[in-house]
C-alpha cells in the first residue's frame, strides 16, 4: 500500500509540474520576441510576434500549437505599433492595385496602403554553442485563400526563394478570418542562413494582381527540432506501376519525424507538429514524392504515396554516365567567376556570374542547363554589388527614355537610371596549351519579351554585332519574370576573337525605345565543347 501511495504522490507531483510548465510557457506568450534553449520541442526555439490571435485572444481551451482552426474573429483590428513588422496586422499583396476591378477579400476591402503594405518578419538570435543540424519554420497563418483568388504567393528567406513554403501557402484555403499553425522544414541550403542568426522572411504576390489579404500572428524557428506530443500521420507507400507495397521506404515529416515502411508498405509518424505538414516518401530507384497533410490534436493525418520507378533524381555513376544533365559543378554555383579545364562539358569552361536565378534560387529539382523555364521570380531584387557586371541585375534598353508614352514592362517600371543601364559581360581566361577550334556561349536570360514588346535586341561580341546570337535572343518571348538558358555556337570568325583569352558580350536594344527590361543570371563560354552540349535551335 505504501508503494501505491508513493506512486500516486509521484503522479500528482509530475502532473502538477507539467501543468506549471505549461502555465509558465503560456505566461511568455505576451512577449513580442523570445529565445529559448533546450525545450521539449527543440534545442532552440526563436519566436517573433506575441501569441494572442491578433489581439482577440484564443477561445477557452484552444491550443495554438494543436493545428486546429480558430473561431472566426472580427476585422479589421487596431494594430499595436510595438508588434514586430510582419505580425499582427493585415497585409495585402503588392501586386494588387486599388484602382483595378479584381475580386478582393474582406481584408483587402477593409484596409488601405501604406498600413497594409507587405513587410517581412525578421529573426535575430545567436547560435553560438549550438550546432545547427536541422531547422523548421512555424507560422500561425490567417486568411490565406490562394485557391479562391488564384494568388501565387512567393516566400523568400534573405532574398532566396523558399519553394517548400510557397507550395504550402498556395495550397491553403482558410476561407475567412481564421488562423492555424503550419510547419515547414528549412532545406539544407538554407541552414547557413539559420546559422547566421538573422533571417528576413517575406511573403508576397507581386504579379497576379489578386486582392488576397492575409495576416500572421507569430512565427517560430525550431533549431534541431524534436518529436513531441501524440499527433501522428500514417499511410502506405506503393509502386505506382503495379500497386505493390514498398517496404524499406523512408517517410519524413517536416524534417522532424522519420519512419521506415514495413514489408506491407505501411508507416506511422508519431510526434509531428500540429497544422499543415510536409511529408516526403523516398526509396532508392524511385522518384521521391512530397505532399501536405493537415494534422491536429483531434485529427490524425492519413497520407498514401505511389512512387514512380526510375524517375527523378537518382544516384549516377559518374565514371559511366553521359554528362548531359548537370553541366557544371553545383558546389561552384556560388562562385562569381569560374575557369575550369577538362570538364565533362568542354576542354575549358569559363563562367561569369553565380548560378542562382538572379538571387531568387531555383525550385527543387530544376536544372538551369535544361533549357526549361524557371518559375516566376520576385522583382525588383536587392543587387549584390559583388556580382560581376552585368549579372543579377535588371537592365533596361539604352534607347528607352523614362516619361515616354511607349510600352514598358515591370522591370522597367520598378527600376531607374543609371542603375539599370545595360553593361557588357567580360569573360577572361588563359588559352595557353589549347587549340581553340569551336565554342558555345550560354546565357541564362530572364524576362526578355522581344516578340510581345517588339523590341529589337542585338548582341555584340567584342563590339561587332553577332547575327546568330542576336537572332536567338530576338526570338525569345518569356512574357514575365522567368529565366531559361539559351546556347549559341560561335561562327569561325567569332571563335578567332577568343585567341587572346578575353571576350566582351553586350546585349541591348539601342533603336526602338521600347521599355523591355531584362536580366542575365550568368554567362558561360565552353571552348571545344563535348558532343553532348548542343546549341539552341
């Protein structure tokens, strides 16, 4: 009996301490920012914004980390100037104009700029003493309705696109002033930004013109997150071609919880965050598949996957594979200038400009050397002064004059002289020991709309007009801020200009006066290219 009493006493103390801990956590909710270490959720938890449902507070018994929807609340509300930017206020996407006739939601109708201008929320913290292995972002989002208004939200972290977050936001249909938690894992390429301790996250739609207002109550970063709670996701992974279960497949949720499928292909993830979760299923020899599922305290998630054999990114034996997918070393993409001999693509490869989609980053799985179009990027962007001329900056043809009543695009409207004057790109290298017999120029161009705008771009190589390259650019019609690779094989006379190890290329329209702004992410010169490298048709 004594043993039973001791056990009951232990339980009562345990639940008292657990309750006290929860109350202490709740006591911190009014803080505008907070940084906590070694919590039950993660090694570090950084929060921006108080937890108060936009000043309306939560209904009794509601847990904002449960993944459940709140009750609808009134709007607009009086903003607190002390709240961090990007939190506790209605924001209307920058692409919307109040003088247009597009459909709008209540948030857009009830507010006006500049009070509802989109602003980033900024995290500042120190990771000293913490090794960042993984990190997740949690947002308490309100009134996102992309499927209704056909909004195309973009999300950037320190100016770099965050495609996983974009897909999640664009799938939300909250259909009113209600809030809930969403969770998304930072991809490995963004962990350096997390390590830096300063992240500026901006959510906007600058292109569609949709009148879709939204709000964020608070945002959290979980560094080295842990599984917590009893929320779970379960399902089955199978081969799409024959429906057979796939045992040994890996299933992960938001980078926090992982499971291996059984021989029957079933899995269960326990301890997942509340709200919308990104779940990925993968297995060697199959294309990985990612989907979202909603999880709450009262509603477990169910998600089945059908994987396609032999598709998507698979490990390639570089000793045997034909190098026709990746034409450059990914590890070198951040370098502003690269000269490499005896690459898989050419006897000599010279690149000017980093490979980063004009500072926006590429969508997962996108190959910048494929010739395919990128997704839309935000503009204007902040120019990195260390980028070589003229890469990663908007340029407007020299013949265009501001104030003239003539066709202009968004790039032209959003930038000014002299920052957007076209400049040449200069490629330099040492040709010693190389007999130059042929060469291909590859230019990753962005937003050139020659056909739509009737602009007449010319490309000059060392001051002389290159008819072939001019024709190739002149036939490009991108109809928006998207990028793609164009490749041009130099003529014998143009090849001769390479013998001194320096060549200058200038793209411009100096005649029509049309305001067709454009950008160049990077330029590559392939000297004596391998047979698999083809010029654009």
